[in-house]
């Protein structure tokens, strides 16, 4: 099946205004600039934006983040199989835009025929979704008391949050946070490209928090349809006692509401059930535990993603990949 143009893919996605932003053509172009090959295909009322990364020996790895789009994927899988085999793909990884958590807990969703459940996810498995419905009093009322207090404390102490296009300052704060919290960051060009691509479409805002004109925190929020996502955030070592990170999250939620969103995805917490998270967050600080301690206060609902699912075309190379992911996960 020939690759769809960006215009054709956007026309298809217009039928699904709440499709995940990782399936948008804009995200595809962002990743294409980072070395991924991108192929967009539609069968009937279903479609997928597929990302390809080159592997040794002339093979490729294929990946569908937060897709496919649409409901009936049966015919789409047939087309995807043909494409993957034609391009020499070792395996296809799918992370669907679906949740396993319902009101009573986790209800596993079976992989599609021909796929197996994978232990290796690329996107965070669990997240917290903040409900933006109601007025601002309602939203604040669903937060933990301490978080509401910190939001108001930052306002009272003179923290000012405003839209910005200062990617130099944003990246400087990202580097500080990376060194402090020991996580990797992209090159500055990646964040500049993200902002440029999405901001021109009204789907991104860069917020900067200042105290007496000194930058102390920054945040990049993306939105599509009824959903917004907190992907990137950072803070300095200065004036942390004034709680700028709480106020900047609140202002990001207010921006998301103004963009028509009714959900705010805090994007990534440790992959444990709620009881385990609540029992351990106060005495754990490594990995995403510190992140959970901060994010839990905003009153979001814990959810777990379906999958990931892998479709294997070259078992030998897939076994090497599985061993590698097992070793790297163990070392973290």
C-alpha cells in the first residue's frame, strides 16, 4: 500500500479529533527529523502512523505509538503485515491508545491475533489523568490539600508564570534538572523543533515561571482534541521553597482548558498499583518515585496502558532484542 501524504493522513485524522497526539502527522515529522522513517496507511475506517528504526543486518524495527486509529483493525493488520515483511522488519511493537484500568482495577486486554504481550514498553505504562471538567474551584478541590496550598503559596510569594518562546532558558533548566534528578534529555534542537511544529498549530505552549524576573521553572504542554499532555518540565535550584513547579502545572492545566481539553495527562509514574504507590512513595526516591510524590497531589486518576504487543517476523533477532531489554531493565 503506498504511503499517504501528510495532507491525506490529516484528512483521515479529522474523522478522529481525539486521536492521540503521537499519531498526528506533526509528531511524525518531529520523529522523522530524529532519524525515524514514517509510513502512514489507511484501510477502511482504520489507520496507523508507523515508525521504523534501522537495526543491524539490514533489518528494521516497526513501532505504532498510541494507535492504530479507528476501531476495526482486522484488515489493517493484513496490510501492516505485508508492509513489515516487505521492509525486512524484525518485529512490530504496538502501544495502543487504550487503558487496562477500570473501576475495579486492572482488566488485561488480550493482544490481537498474531501478537504477544511484551514486557518492554517505550511509553510510560502508568500515568495520572487529571479531570479538567467543572470550574477552576472544582479542579482545585479535587487536588490534595497540600498541593492546593502550594499553588496558592507560589502565587502569594510572587511567582509569575507566563507563555514564552525562550527555548534557551528552557533547555538550560532541563540540563539542571537532568543533572539533579539523573535522567537523560534530548538535544536542544529537539525541543525547539517540538515547539515550532506544534505551537504554530495551537497545540503547544511553553510556560516559564519567574521570581523577580529570574527563571525558576519551565514546562512544555501539548494538546490535541480533548486531551493535553505534560511531556517536558524542568526547574532550577533557586527558590524551590516558593513552589513554582506547582503553580506552573496549574497554569498548564488552565491553558489546556482554554484549548478545549477536559483531560490533562501527567505522563508517567511508577508501574505499580495504587495501593503499592501510596504505601511506598514517602520512603522511595529513585526512578519515578519522586515524580509520583509530586504528581499525586493534583488529584489525577491512576490508569495503566494496554499492551504493549509485539508481532514477531524474525524470531532470532527478536530473541536478541528481548535479552537486551531484559539486561538494560535489570541494570537500571
